[in-house]
């Protein structure tokens, strides 16, 4: 999911509803889940993308120092 950040991936889960999980697995110490949500439209809502971006920025900042 390059629109969220470098190395961010997306899992799509279909159970009659659409679920998405944004995560980062490019760090050696673990997999970081940035955001998980249920989609109700074909387009990912801006607030969900913004939240994942903010969490990604925060994760990178905390790893720097």
C-alpha cells in the first residue's frame, strides 16, 4: 500500500463483508499492524488512509530515536 508508506502491505479479508488490514513487515523485530477496518464502499475512506499514514509516521519516528 504505497499510498500509506514504503513497505506497507494490505491484507484483504472477505467474509460477506470487506475487511482490510494495513501492516508493515519490513522491520526485523516484528510485524506492525497500522490499522484494521471494515470497508463499506469500493473506495478506501480518506480517514482510514490518513490514520494509517499517521501511525506509520509515528512508528518510524519512534524507531529513529
